[in-house]
């Protein structure tokens, strides 16, 4: 049987899994990630976890199709509730909102105590997730941008440990460093700048007093993002 191929979005997560990892895929759905890793010998066992029976049944079907049922353990559970400390040292949580990912980690503080490698791919609420990680003793060691269709996805490589305070713009776009080679970075920053510009324009038209604080916050984010773009472009010259 031909090896499984992953979409660019999932491939960006899979390529961060270290050789020999004890791997858990949270919200596994079709179990594409663990099957891809098992086929290539990167891992030898995997936990495939999902909140609902339907996706978990699809995961079993995928494992059966590729002859990998014995190498996988299927858990019907909410987040990491069905995973015990020590069972996994590398945990992927992809395809969920940032606030959901934060809630999953909040309910499993052992991921911090055990210094697990977390591979997180939030579909939304990235600023909230970055802030939560910062406030709870995690550090984002690396962020990878991947384009699939017209969408740019961000994958966080996270470990336990203190993280330097992020600026308002960095909460939205992640920290950038001189010497990075990321062809999607400028496009990513431009999209966030456009997004915050539209939000600022809408809030300026608002007559609600409650929006004043939000307007000030987003104006700061917008200004920070513009400075980050100029910084990035200066490094590319």
C-alpha cells in the first residue's frame, strides 16, 4: 500500500515530531498524523484521542486500512482527560480554536510538569493562546507558517519554561528574529495589519463606551504590527 500523504497543514505538525517520541494526537479525527508517523518509523506507538465516537471510528478505519491498528491506542476522551502522565511526551493539538487548546492544557497541568513537547496549531484566537501560554509558564520555541490554499496556518512548538513578555503585536503575530528564512512572514503580517485596520475603523465608528478600551488596544496592536513589518523588511535587504 502506498504511504499516506499529508496536507501541508498537517505536514507542518508531523515534521516537528522527534524520532522515538511517545506521541498523542488530540482531536485525531481520521488519525492521519499518527499513521503518517508510524509508516515512516518516526514513532512506534501512538495514542489517538477524540471527544466524539464518530471521529474515533474514522481513526480506527484509517489504522485498519494501513495495517496499523496494533500500533495505536484509541481513546474516547475530552482533550487529554484520557491520557495519563508519562504516556506521551509529544502531544499534537491541531484543528481547534486557541481558546479550546488553552482549556485542554489548563485541564492537564502535567504537560508542564513533565516538560512535554506541545505541537499546537490554533485555527483561531491565536493572541489568546499566546497570552495563555505566556501566563502559565510555557514558552513558544518556534512558530512555523504554512500555506494551504489561500489560508496561512501557524504551528507552535511549545515547551515548559518562562517566555519573555510578548508585545501587543507579538501576541497577534508571534516573535520574529533576524536571520529567519520564512517566505510567508511578510504576507502573514500584511494580512494581520489589514485585519486590525478594519477592526480599528469599525471601532472608531462605534458609539458604545465599552468599545473605547478595545479601540485603544487594537490601535496599539496595529501600530506594533506595522513596526514588525518594517523591521522584517529591513532584515531582508
